[in-house]
C-alpha cells in the first residue's frame, strides 16, 4: 500500500486533485457567508472570472504575483458590492441579478483582454506560483502530496477553512449571519441590521471568490483565457449543497470534485477511443448528480433567496 501511494503517478494525481479543488473551495467558502445570510449568490461564476482577469493583468503589468492576488480579491469584492446593491439594497431578484452579472463579466473580460493585449497569436503569460514543498510533511503517504506540496494560495485556502468555521460558529458576527438567514424580521427587531449584515457577507463572498479566480490564472496556469472559470462558480454552488454550507463539508466536497476533475484529465490520455469531450463532461455530470441526489435533502436557510425590506419585513 505504501509503495502504491509513493508512486509518482499517484502522487501527481493527489497533488492535482487539491490544486483543482482549491478555486472551487475558495468560491464555496465565500458562498457560505452569502447563503447563510439568505442571499443566493449565483454570481460566484462571474466573480471568479473577474478575480482571475484582474489578477492576471496586474501581475502581467507589475511582475508581482501577490499584487495580482490582492487585485483579484479586490475585483471580487467589487462584484460582491454590485450584487449587494441590487439584491440587498434594491431587493431585486437574486437569481436574475446573479445571472446578469455573470453574463456581463464574461463579455467585459473578453473585451478588456483584447483591448489590453491585442488580438495577436502570442499568448501573454506570467510566471505562476511555484509549489512550496514542506520538508518531511510532503513525504507522508497520501496526505503529503495532497496537502504539503502545493502553491502558497493552497496553504492560504487550507488555513481559511478553520477560520471560516470559527467565524461562523464561535463569533457574534456568525450568529448574526445565521439569524439574518433564518428569520430576518426577528433579527431586525433584536437590533441586527439585516441589510448591513447581508452587504458585509456579500463583500466577503466576493473577496473569497475573487481569490479563487486569481488562483486559476496565477497559480494553476499562468495565463488568462476567455471564460476561464468554465462553470467552476456553478460547481461551487453544488459544493455548498453537498457540504451542507459547513466549511469542513465544503472542503471535503471540493476535494472530491477536484479528484474527479484530475481523473478526467488523466482519462484523456488513456487512449481508449473516447473523444476528450466525454471526459470533460465528467465533473459536470457529477455536479448534476449531486444536485439531484442531495438538493432536496439539504436544509436551506429559511430566508434564502427572499429579499428583505425594512419597511415591510417578510
């Protein structure tokens, strides 16, 4: 068993599983704040794409990866603010606003990319984050390559999992978020500002999703392409359902999806005669199955997706 786990192919698969899971996990961690506060953040896809684009452009222009990461997080926060403006302050339909933001960002990033870099054949690139191997820990079977031979943002994401758990379950802010998501009218009567809490949660959600997007261009690939997120924001929504909106559950579910994604990448090289598109469908088919099997069983916050108006609380 130890020999099998130490095989370079197996270790490479484990490393890839975590690497592919990380952007989805970061977006889903952000989604926890939004959905526990009662906001259905369909805009995770567009938020990730904005973070990926802005992070890449800033890194390309400055040569500093961490400035790019910060820029991606700020871009995601800005998208979260736009969503909050419409879904929280104005009270618009959250699904419609989220889809509109996604479509807008797909077009905007494509246009701005060509405006900045032109339409030449040369693909602009940046030097992506190199893996940080933690001596000793990276040699542990199974856990080592999965957790301790990764890029810096992966370690940041791993640290965020317990931080989000502590914030949501052990702080007054987390309790306020739960109250706002379950019964906003009652929370308001207790002196909790529903709109302010939801606005803050969407800013945090955007920041984390933007970080996940920046990971795609600055750590996973070193390039930016049109619609780079390729549905990962929507997969993050399925991760929220499968993980029961709990940070640890989200982490485990994200790793499972990352493993499925890594499996399809390796399946394309098996030479079994299937077109590569059949393998590309695998993570998305898994997403659909998760929603079919678990969406009805998961308990949603009572006020999820319902706009709140202070003058006429629902």
